[in-house]
């Protein structure tokens, strides 16, 4: 599948990013990740026509107690130059460190993006347990999913085609098939370093995730 991506000149903004963060006491450098060769798999599925940035934050006194002195903390910034259509946005206002506005995907559309990752993300022999952890969060906090946007994501990556729309029944079948294929032990192992209460992971099983899946509310 071919994508018509719009070039994004990341280097135009690196100096401004460094200057702005320095104003808040963070000594950072911005490293642009150059791709020597365009990867068809990445463009089509993993990172569809994105430009990657790594903000490498050098731990200092301001981060004492959170990041050990001398440890390098990396924050990845990604820009999707070819987002699939069919989503809505909302404006949220934050007050720290200064008042500012952020335009973001609506939560049902974010859920659709996460569901696309759960259904189709490929990690060779690895299992992305953090995706399944996020599924639990959505099911517990905002179980509404925009099925139309999920369909557009699937069409963009070649996982859906033809004139028919993705139906709730087909979506449910896809999700339960993914649950049946899930290696629960590997998923638990992947997410364990990020979870304080390890007891919650003991509940993870195929039956548990089927119950979680049953709580999803599809918006057609």
C-alpha cells in the first residue's frame, strides 16, 4: 500500500525545543533519527510514514528521587505524516507548568488506535503486554470505541478492504481470536516491570480478557 506522506522538517524545531525546555531547567539535546532505508513494513504498519525524535534528558538535581544521577532518560516524539481519516479531536487545557491548550484525539478514537495495535501489531516472537494493560484501562474507564476509525486504520494497513464496513460482529470475532492467540505469560512478563502491584497481573488469563472484551461498547 502506498502512502502520500507530507514531509515534516523536524530539524527546524530542534533548537526551539531545546531552548524552551532549558527555560524550565531541563538540559536536553534533540537527536533526529535518520532512516538510511525506507522500510515498507514500517511505513505500512508499525510507524506509517513517521519521523522519529529522541529527547535525551540528562538527569540532574531537578530530577533527584525520580531518575538516578547520571542516568539518561529518553522521550520519543513521533509525528504521523499520514494519519488515517475518520477521527474527531477535542481541546484540553492544562495549567502546569504554564497554562496551555492541547488538541488531541477524542478518547473513542484513541481507543480505536490502541485496538488496532492489539489486533495487528507484530513484534516477531514478543508479546506487547503493555497494549493489553491499556485495554484493561479503556474497558474500565472509557469503554466506547469508534469502530469507523478502527476500520480506516485497518484499510490503511491493508487489514480491511472491499465495500463492506467493519461490523461489530466481525470486530468482536477478531478481538476474541487475538485473545485466544495471546501468550498470557509473555504478556504478563512484558508489563511486570511497569506495574507496582504485581498481584493484579495474577488475574490475567484468557477468560479474564474475554470478560474485559465484553465490556467494550462499539460506536458505529
